């Protein structure tokens, strides 16, 4: 058995022919798969019947897209306004903190004021109300207890000091 050596040109032509045949087979297989898929779907799923025509559906889609666009614009503008207000609130809070830091609050002093003076300050000088709060308080009288000596009857011993 004698093997002849193939020339490079002959190898190239054989290789290209094999590639062409392989691509044709792949294309035929792909088309047969798509046809098979379409037949299967046609058998399992009935064709879609819509109450509207294709043009009416396109118009409906356009209207819905316009409504979505309008709502998106409104949402964006509301978010923008919200961000502006939040930034303004943050700035004002920073200013408040700065102002608190610059000025010290004075300590309030306790002022002793009678009830009459307080009512006079609250109601003004036109109203004269005398209110003696102590008169309304319940008065408790102290009971004087007699101390009874237990050893009153016993005579004292001559050696005790009392």
C-alpha cells in the first residue's frame, strides 16, 4: 500500500469542500428545527385572536407610553423638589447649630414670688385677686400627751442622784 502525498493546494480544496458541506448540513438542521418548533407550537397553542386590530393596538401602546412618560416626568420633578427642600432643611439645621454654638444661654434664676404677685403678673394690674393659699390649707392641731412616769409610786433609793 502506497500512500501518495497530497499537495497543499489539494488539501486546501478538500478542506474547503468539507467546510461547505458541513455548513449546508448545519443550516438544513437549523431550518428543520425551526419548522419542527413551529409545528409543535401550532398544534399546542391556538393562534392568538385579539379583539383589536394591529393598528388599534399600536395606538393604544403609544397612548400608554405617553402616559408613562408624563408620570415619569412628574415623578422626577417631585423628587427634584424634594431633594431641594431636604437640602434647604439641612442648611437651616446647620445654621441653627452654628447660632447655638455662638451664643450661650443664660441660666434662669429662681424667683420667689407669692401667689398674689404671680396672679397679678399673669392677669394684669386691672384684676385684683387676693388669694390666700394658706387659709385653704388643712390645719392640724398638736395633741399634747401627758408623760406618765412609771416609777411615781416607787420611793427613791437613798444612793440615787435624782
